[in-house]
């Protein structure tokens, strides 16, 4: 099973739309900001926190960059 297939099935199971290819790239960018400026475990948790905030990915990536530089 590919990552895209897994994400599609997971999204379907929880009743939401799976992210598109471009959105996945932005999510991975957010995860990379967290993982490269902290411990790797920060990446999935940062994505979870970001999702809870409902802020746009662009804003979350910008905020993550500020946190990295502080």
C-alpha cells in the first residue's frame, strides 16, 4: 500500500477528505521545520497541533520557522 492509498483509506475511515498532493507537500514542509529544529518526534505532534488550530498551512510553516529561529 502506498502512502497516498493509506492516507486515502485512513481519511475515509474517519470521515474526512484526504489531502491532495500539494497539501501533502506543505504538511511535510511543516513536519520538516519541526524535525530539523528540534527532536524528530516534534514533527507529527506539530502537525497535530497545527491541525487543531485550523490555521492555514502557510501560516503554520511561517510560525514554525519563527520558532526555529528563536
